[in-house]
C-alpha cells in the first residue's frame, strides 16, 4: 500500500488516523450494542444448538484474527532488510501495521456480531482483549525506530521530523 508523506510527522499522522479510525469505528457500535444488552433492548437472535455452534465459530474466527494480527506482524519482519532506504523501511512498517490493524478490526467486528447474536459475556470480554491488543500495537515513533533497527542518521531524520527522501 502506497502512502504519501514528506516527513515522519506526516507518516505518523496518517498511521494514527487509521489506527484511531478503526478503534472509533468499532467502539461506538459496540458501546451501543453493549448498553442495549444491559437494558435488554436487544434480545438474543440465536439460541439452542445452532446458537452454540455459531458462537463457537465466531469466537474461533475472532481468536484467529487476533493471533494473526500479532503473529503476522512479527513474522513480517523476516522480509525486512536493514539495507533498505529509510522511505522503503517506513513504507514496509506502514504496510504491516495496516494489516495488523485490519486483523484487529475484524476481531472487533466478530465480537460485535457475537454479542448481537447472543448474550454471552465472552464477546464483551473478547472485545476488551482486542482493545488491549490495539493498545500494544499503537503507533509510536521510538517503537518503530527500535523495531526497524534504524541507524543514527535515520533516527535523526525521523525524530527531528525532517524530510524523508
């Protein structure tokens, strides 16, 4: 995915916008659904054996997406080369971060669907776990510099928000 930026500040603004957008996009509907469940405004849509089967399928999918967000992010660094130019390194980091956030957004969506279909508290708990995973993957300048093992010159360009060529 190609993103346009001139400085590290623009880069992190774009990454943070996506990060916060995905969280906000799932937080509001989940909050409405959760509070509606508390006031019993939304009855369970699935009950019985079929409800249990679908609940398990949704939960397994949510767990897989959460695992993939973390594991896929780490494993992506096998494709990383310290010999890349700084812009290529940051583009690489943007791509794997976006993938991570999309997987977590999918896990959040599974938690919402699960809560909509039945009243199991496991989906509320799972949504909190996904929010925790989001907090671990929050875009930070120092974390990115460490994960990409930037040299001193590259760190100075990023930290001082100078133009990246």
